[in-house]
């Protein structure tokens, strides 16, 4: 996550944790409606075509690894298999994909 974001993902991790335990009423600077492109390292140009598909695929895996419930996180074997599979095409433009799209698997 840190490589993809260009910074420590502390705010993102906090947001995911507070979303999972809906008892938290604090508002984080990052929400599930945040665009993926706004979370990525701003010093690098946005990916296009196959690279965009790869970024979305890797972010899906990374976010799954951050699940607050350790039993819901993927095993390393699953991660390895996912990384070896062909990336599915995006169903919407990269610039419109939100964190919610990634978490709900609706963008590819």
C-alpha cells in the first residue's frame, strides 16, 4: 500500500477499520467515496490500459489484506494465485473508480 500511495496508508487503514466497526462516528479524510486516483501517489502519472487494470487488481488484493478481521484476510496461497491470474478488464474508466468500487468488486 505504501508503494502505491507514496506515503504510509495510516488514514486509509483507519477508515477501513472504522467502517468495519460502524460504531465509530469520527469522519476520516478518506472515505469509501474517495476516488482511487486520489489515493495513489500523486507524483506519478495515472496508469492507462493494462497498467490501470493491474493497479486496480493489486489494490483489491492489498485492501483485502487489510481487512479488520484476520480470518477474512486472504491466505498467501490465494494472494499468489491472484497475482498470477490475468487481470480482468475495468468496467468503468479508471479515473472514476472509488475505494467502494474496489471493496465491493464492482469495477472489474
